[in-house]
C-alpha cells in the first residue's frame, strides 16, 4: 500500500465515514476494493494512515525469547539455528530466520564448535602422509581411473546423527560433549571395492581376519576387477591393516595380477585420502531415518543405500584424487576437507 499518497488514504477514510461502500470508493478513486478495505481497517486499528512498520528482529529476540534461545542452544547437541528458528515460529509465532538466530548468538558471545571426531595427527603421521602424497602427486586423473580402491567398515544400528552439521553452540569454556553410540547394538562388517567405472556390492565379512579378507578378495575383488578392467594389471589400494598382507593374501593378489605392495597402501590415519570413505558417508546419509532393529534389517538397509548411490558421485570421488594429494601437501600433512 505504499503506492498510496496520504491524501488518497484520508479521502478513503472520509468516504467510508460518509457510509460509502468499499466498492464505490474503489471505483471513484481508481483503486482496488481490497486496497480500500486494508486502508480503512488499518486506520481503525492504529488510528493512523501510515504504513505499518515491522519490528526489528533484534527486539523480538530480547527478554524471555532471548533467554530461551540461549538456554536451548548453549552446549546442546542436535540444536541448529535453523531448528531454533522453526521452534520460535511455531511456539511464539515470530517470523524469525535462522540467520537472525545466528547473529543473536554471536552478539551474546556464543560461538559454533565442531564436536571432536578424531584424535590429532602426530608429527610422524603427518610426515608419512606427506611422503606418500609426494610419490603420487604427479599422477594424472587418467591413472587414478585405472585403480581399484578397497576398504571395510562396521555399520551399527544406531543412526550417528547429522554428521555434516554436527555443531554445538557454546562459549569458549563450554565443554562440548563427545559422540556416543548405543551399546550392544546390531552391527555388520562389510567390504566394498570401488573404481571409476563403478562399485561392487557390499560384501559381508564375518570377522576382521586374514582368511576372511582373502575370501573377500577371491569372491568380490577379483571378479570386480576382471569385469571392469578385462584382466589388465590393476593397482589395488587398501589401508595398512596387517591382516591385508598376510602371506596367503599376498599370494592370492599376485596370482590375480594386482599391483598392491610397496606404496599402494594408504598411510596411517588417512581416511580422507581414500575415496571409499566418502562412499561410507553417502551410505550413512541414505540410511537416515531407516528403522533398524535386527542384523537382517541392517544388512537390507545397507544394500538399499548402495543401490541409491549415483555413478556421478563415484566418478567425482576418483577425479578428486589429485586435489586430495595437493591439499594434503599444502597443509603439511594435516587432514583435508575430504
């Protein structure tokens, strides 16, 4: 209604006081019936013909509401600014955005803290990571596309939460609670082979041992490699678990024509250099909200989540290998964003 002049508004009020209808006033002044009705109703409510001014968000977040934000957000797990803004809109009817809550928390001296996820890298681990990246930093994307990556993971029935936004708001001296998992929950160990052309199925492992790993190589990795690379000598990257390179496992992989010894294993604490770790993250996201109560339901959920992984995502993981190595070298061996 800001397009109306003050004279037009007072004219509408005068005509209305004379008993004219909204339709007749609108026809005479050349405005819509709804515009006339809103002008008159606002005058009756505020005794003014000026535009209604919206209160600043800061004033809404003061007093009891501001105290509620602090008590709800400070040091609490699972409370994001977006969720807090929704809570205020639903419970208090305040049209507040998550950006407003974010600014308010900063103004009150609170800061976002990422929950601890892993132990810091030692100087020795950083040095090994740098040395490993130096050996492969000149490899182009076309070389990485002919590599098979292999990894294993234990999946539990408890959903770990939103790992991408696991932020707790608090002051500098606030104790950030660590993540916890439910005891005695159903779990399953699975292994997956990954390359530029695709991924294998999730192979269930009965235990972490050399014989179990050897069986997975024979039943999963070798057929997967032959299907995508047609018998070529393939580089196999795996982590440095001792059970991977037992004498029997070495014989099996040599017979299959894999290049796996020497530098073809990731240095310690280097999940960010292994693209299969990104696949695990996608699986956990795809499993969000799934009700899991038994071992069978957990296995079924993993297979459903695997089928939902897009091929473009797999290729992006492989294509990012040169960038991963550069980021690790530039950071002096520190963990990268991957």
